C-alpha cells in the first residue's frame, strides 16, 4: 500500500498519508455503490510530501463509497463511509 487514509469515515475531505513520498502523479476516484464515479482527484506528489488533502467532498450524498487510487502501475481500493 503506497498511502494510508487517516480515517475510513469522512465528512467533507479525505486526508492521505503518503508512504515513501516521491515525485509522481496520483489519481483517485470515489465511486458510489452502483459503481458511478462521484468525484475525481488528480495531483502531483512532490518529493518528501507526506500529507495530501482532497477537499470539496461536502456535496456528496451520505453513504458508502469505493475509493480507487493509482500511482503509475500501483493501484489500491478501499471502502469509505460519508457521514453527517
């Protein structure tokens, strides 16, 4: 796993902790329980950058989401919950 999520429950933002921070492109999508993409995030991770914040998630409906993150050939999936 190349990053960790601070919490599997979120309200208006996701905070990522980057393992082995190195310069790369990070792409992430949040999908609802039907598999539809609800939000997308793309950023360049800088050398030594250990924390990333994905803001602007307040308008998403409450419920369960699947987070899919990719960095080059590395990919990971995680289930998250948006709450009040």
